[in-house]
C-alpha cells in the first residue's frame, strides 16, 4: 500500500522575488534576493555586518524603495501599493528594532509608546480607558506590570525596554513581526530570556517571524529555517538543523567555524577556517561568485560564472556555489 502524500505546504505569508536595491552611489546593497516565509515559522537571516540584512528588512517594510523585484505579503504586491493602501497592510506587519535605548521615545510614557500603533490606526483614542486596558494586557503578555505604563523608558533596564518594544509590536495583532537584531544589544543572560519570550508569544499567538541576526547561537535557538546572506545575496538556505550539521557553501562553513562552542574541550580541538583578504566592497563586487576572492575552495570557473541557488541533497536546501563543500576540513 502506497504511503500517503505529505500535506501541501501553506502559501507563503511573505514572498520575495528578485529583490534588488542599488543606491545612487552605485552600491548594490541587495542583489537578486528571493525567498518565502511561511505562516507560523521563523526564517532566520544571518550574515556579517554590511551584508545587506537591515537594508532588506527596510525594503520589505517599504521604508526604503526597492530598485527592482517583487515583494508579496498576504497576497498583495507591496511595491505597487500607494501610501494609504500600505498603511492598511502595515497593521499586519510590525517590527522589533535592535537598540532598546534608541527605539523608545524618552519623552513618552510607556503606555503612550505601546498604544501608539493603536492610536495611529484608529483603534483607540489616546489615553482612553480602552487604550489603558489594552496596554495593560500587552505589558502582562511580555512580563511587565500594568503599572509600568505610567513610567518613562529611562526607568527600565535594557531587557525590560526590549519587552516594551515587543509589546508595541504586538499591539495590532500582526501576522508578521520583523526582528532586526533584537537581542544583540543585551547581555547574554537577558538574550536568552527575550528569545524564550518571543518563542512563547509565537506559540500562543501564531506569529510569523523574520529574524535578523549575526549570532548563530541565537539563530539555532529560534529559527525554523536559516538564510545566509553575503554581499547582498542569499548564498544558502536550509532548515536550521541541516544548515548547522550539513552546510554546503564555503561561506556558511566559515561562519560556523568562527562561532564559539560552549564545551571547552571541543573548543580547544576545533580548527577554524581562516578567510584570506578583506571583504570586497559592495561598490565594486568581484565578477562571478561574490565570495570567490576569500573562498579557500575557489577555482578559475568561479571568476566567470555567477552561481544560482541550486538544490542540494536535502529537501528545501539550496546553495549558491558551483562546487559545494560537504566536509569543512577541505577548507582549513
């Protein structure tokens, strides 16, 4: 008897196709990026500083206008929407920012900060009883007391401020939350608390996350799938376990090699992949493969052919490499 077919995947909540951003300085910050984010999952976007992660999130939110491509959210193509139509879409798409000290207005009370999206979208009147009740619910959801809404941001620690930022992002009950390095400014012990909070809120509210980080240990804790970005391009995409245990792109191997391991005995015996040279400039990227000038496995063909994201052995695993590497020891 034939085995039943697996259920079909739900249509993506967020879908990018060939998204590109070139600034007037001729710097290409995002170059032909395509991926899907499915409802209820956490897609991690990882890469070193300057690779284009934050620019990509701003393109999705249309805080920066794309130079080309398509961005679909919940069945709507965002790049063609007028500002009034975009305001309606943004109710379902919120953001948690990196710096909890800079992302909260120091002159506003916490209650007004959390209620701001509700007021902007006409859900409640400012400082009304309905606003205070809703803010109290949101603060309780992120582990803060209802009385916190009468205080100012400077009266809270960094971790508490980030909880306030998360409460603000949840105010409109969004479908997608874009998290741009939400724990990088926090102490390690506080990072774990915030990650656990975000995972709990996702389970309780059916949230979908696009989670941006350069920290692979955080990514392994929270992401369902991980996309690796280098010089404006996605170079590898796989489910989290596959990416950490069976990467194929040399750049992914190098990132994993550089990440510290908690076990001191394992850490002492590890051999790191040392990349040669400096990262190339986005204003003058290399021909062919953008990683070839630093890649230990580069060949002549890499200078002439730009590798597409190609399927690997595991389902859903793609890598943009002409000569995928299974064994990291070949790169040391």
